[in-house]
C-alpha cells in the first residue's frame, strides 16, 4: 500500500494525528560468521509483545515533548540505557497505511559495535520493558547464505505495520546493501512466505 | 510432512544418521503485560544466524559424547552459561523430514524465572556465539491479544526445520496451553501467513 510521505515539519503541523517514532540503531562490525562470512554491519530490531518484529520506539505526544525526546524516553524503557536521538537522525515521516490517523517517524542512528553490545546487555539486564513490551532484541542478518539463509529468511518473518519497509528503506539509505541485493532478498522472502505456509525447510548441513 | 518418531535408544542404534539436539528452556512467571495480561510462562527461543527462529542446541556426535553432554556443550556456546541437560529431560526423537539422514532429539528443561533471566543476560554478555551463530534470544508470547497478537502472530514467523512443531508439542506436553488454544493459534497463524505475503497489519491502538 502506498504511503503518504512528508517532512518532519509538515507532519507536526497536521491536526488530529497521533505520532509514533522508531529508530534503527546500527553500526559496523568486523566479525565473521563461521570465521569466513563477513557480518559487516549490526542492525538491531526487537521481538515485540505482540509476537511481531519491529524497531524500538513508540507513541509520542508532541504537545508534551519533542518527537526526539519522546523517542529517547521510549528507547530508555526498551533498551535500558539512555540513547540520545536528535533531529539530525530523522529519516522520514509518513501517514501509516495500517493504523488510522497515525503518522510514523523513522530515525536512523549509527553507533559503535561496543555501544550496540552495551544496548543488548542493558536490554535484558536493566530495561523496564524486558519480558513485557519487549520479548528480546535481535540482530538482522545482512548477508546471503545458500538457499535463502540470511536476509531473505529474515524478511519472511512477520513485522509490525511498515517496519519491514522502514528496514529496507534504511538499508538502502545507509548503503548497507545495494538496490539489487535488497530486491533479490525481498523476492526470495515473499516467495518463501507464499510457498511455505506450514514451514518445513530443506536446509544445508550447517543449518540443520 | 509426517515424521518418524522413535525412542532415544532406537535413535542411537540407527546407523549412518547424524544427530541434532535442541532444548526448550522454560519456566513460570508472575509478570503481567500492561499490568493486566498474565504472562504465565517464559519460553526461550532464538534468532539463528540464518534468519530463522529455533531452539538452542546443535549437532552432536554420539561416538564422541553423550547426546546430553553434546547438547550441554552447544548450550554453553549459545547461552553463555552451563545448563545441565540430562536423559530425564528428553522428550522425543524423530527422523527429520527436511534434512537427509538426520535425527532430531527434543529436550525440555524447566527453570526458575531468575535462572532464565540469567541465561538471557549471559547470552549477550558471555556467549561465544552471540552475534554470530545466534542473533538474539527471544521469549515466546503464550497469550492471545486482540486480532491475533501474541502466540498466533509469533507462530506466523519462519522457523528452522521442525522447531515450530517441537514448540507446539512441548507446549502441549507441559500443559502450558490447551489443545484447543494451540489449534486456534495455529489456524490464525497459517491464515495470516497465507494472506499477508507482504505484511501490512491493521493493529489496535496499543500495537501501533
């Protein structure tokens, strides 16, 4: 479904809309899977209370706080540490195609590998939402394994609202993957989702 | 696809098969989501390196170690702490329907809420597989929210091999959910997977 995009200022000028802010926290990594497949980048998402995957964040009331202050507050509850998100981290705003009268604001923030690891630690050790609104943080695989493993399998999961589109858009925006790689991953994911309604996947040795 | 079930001893007597052992770590919880929806139970799964959901564990070579010693070794790598799994925790063994000449062994181990939280902490703080073979631990929602949120949404994700069937079987075995609840969750999950190939879900207020 096509979404109505607008600037941050245009979004804030709209009357009678609720606002939700979410952020993709990401960074570079030199780690190698099985000592040979470069991980390259870490991108954090979370398993939400409703069983869907999404980005950290939540509803913000701009009459009470700025979008970024609200997002930082939500982040603190969900990842257990203070993460300062600013106007410069704003990527896009659009009217939600799935929630009535909701504008979703998407942010991207680059961090170091050590900072991202600290967030993962705090998310289970000190976050007030752990085990409640958040069921766990996960890293998004950005590589491609044989038979679809990696990003295509990941994209075949179920995501909240437009968060899957936000992920793809952010990966393209940050040039973490090429347009061609993203298109191919989406194609494989959708084929998998269509054809494996009850999932029994043939796996290469290492995946079993 | 129907799976060929057997006892642990029958499985070990088979020649020319590889063996994979996985465990469902679970426990009771008194926590309430939004202060009102009882969580009741914690069940741990993980996001795997290939982008699929599954249980902790891996391949074991019974000529070198017992199934349980091998499973405990794999667990230590994946969850960062020693978890003793014994023969008494064995639930079922069956020939894999998706991997050639593989027997999968399923275990269940009940722990306290504090022990499960310690595993979640160690999984990101000290596990050698964190960020490599394991992209994150997640809790399985066992409750039902409006419009399918909770277990049905969770079951609509993509799982490795027979791990989704193992989850359902273990939930029934441990009486964490009734047969009727499980059937309804599966029905909703499969409908969702069939109809939302490109997922844009209409959500109630709290889910947006």
